[in-house]
């Protein structure tokens, strides 16, 4: 349980980061893949994807809008805490933001990480990044405590269900019952997926959305945005392969909800709005991609809920379904990295 004597004096939104001009793209990709032996040819291929959007990822601007919306809610409803923004892989870098926070006199802050689920890359790695940034700032760096995973919070689930209902309503009535709801999330190497509750939480979230729809609809959870060598096993099926399988089943209407993401960033606008939409068109499938929660008022209110429950230990911890709210703070051994084989070990 949170110690009620602890005082928090800021909030920081922590995210992945993305390039904001063409010259940023390759340095950004090098940051993301550092230490992973990704071939230069692969980086050049990905760079071309960014060129389709002027070399700009939407993610930073989307996060700035989220920061502004959260700041407004906190000013209106309390607690009236300043909201900062720091990234893992691009400006504003976490260390720079923590340095600014220290200059402003912040001593202890709560971190909202833009990942709803528990996995090494969506949870533990962010904790490591935060500690690395604190080490770079030094003794005056503020203490940062991460808010819990929120895959089953009503402020995340309900807006998505409403958006899916809207997409289904746009399908002609005579075809609606045969439509398929296809949820997508970022694929992970199986070694990473097995060290966390990522798949369990994703399937829970999918079921919670489906329960709140105005009509029953068949649904599937599939994956997108995989990288790495073809020999490495990742979570499957991939969205593009799944669309082909659906076409062979005779499905002609697909509603796609990128349930693994909270904003319409590059992996949504390219992997889904560009690649998946093109594949669907080639297969004769009508493809409707549902917006992510973004700055939906209920989602912003959810972030405030997560903040309040840390500041006020007796406040309600809202969660839908049977899995309950995630412990807070994260358990010391949550979402460990995969075991790596060492030659001779």
C-alpha cells in the first residue's frame, strides 16, 4: 500500500518518442535499435516508411496534446500538479526532462507510461530508462514512481467500445452480422511475451470491449509491427496474414481496433492505415480502422484516477473484469527481460 505520508509534487508522461523532421529519422532509428545488431539495410527500409509522412512521427505531438489535456483536468479537479513530458528515444529525452524538473524543485513525481500492458518493453524497460535518466542527472534527480498498468480500467475500455460501435453502425445492416472485429497489438518475441502477462491482459481487454458492444460480433486478436530476424519466433498471426485468411473465409467487412496502443502514432498510421488497408483492398475487404483513445475525456480522467489512487490510498482502484487492478508500485520482479543464452554458460 502507498505510504500516505509521501508527497508527490509533479507528474511526468513517459513515452517512446519519434522524429519530428526528416533529418531526425535515421538518428532516431539508431537510438531505438542501439545494441541490437539491426542491419543498416533494415534501417533504410524503415526510413522510407517515415518519408511517406514527411519524416514526422505523430507521437510527440499526440503526447503534447495528452499532457495539455491532463494538465487542464488536474487544474480543474486536482491534485494541481505540474505535468512534464519525457521520451525514451527522442527529444524531449527523459534525462533532460528530469534535469528541468530538478531545476524546478521537483523532488518526487508519478510517471504515466504510455503503455497499457505489462511486458518488458512496456513496463520494466521504462523503469530502467527512468533510473538511467536519474543517474545521468545525479543526486538532485527527483524520485519517479510509475503508475500501474491500466489495460482493464473503464476509462480505457469504454471509449474503445463506443468507437467500435460507431464503426459497426457504419456497415450496411445486411452485412453487419457477418463483420469481423480484429484487434491488433504490437507483436513481441516469444521470449519476451513469456516473461509477462502481456497476452493475458490483451485478451482480457479484448473480451471487456466485446462485452460492451451493442451487438455480438466475432473477434480475433492478432499482431502487427514485428521486427527482428525471421528465424526469431514472435507472437502471431500477423495482421496482413490474418486478412488473407479472413478473405478465404468469405469475410468482407473488418473493423480493426488497435487495442495495443493509446494513440495513432507511426505503427498505426503506417502498419494499419497504409499496409493493412492496402492488403484489405486487394482482398476485397472493407477495412474500418477504429481510432485509439488519444485524448478522449474518459481516458484523460482515467489518468487522473491513477494519480489519485497513489496519493489517496483509500480511494477506489477501478478495474473491469476478473483480473483486478495491477499491484502498485510494480513488484520488484515484474516483467523481467528474457533469459539470454551465453556461449559457454
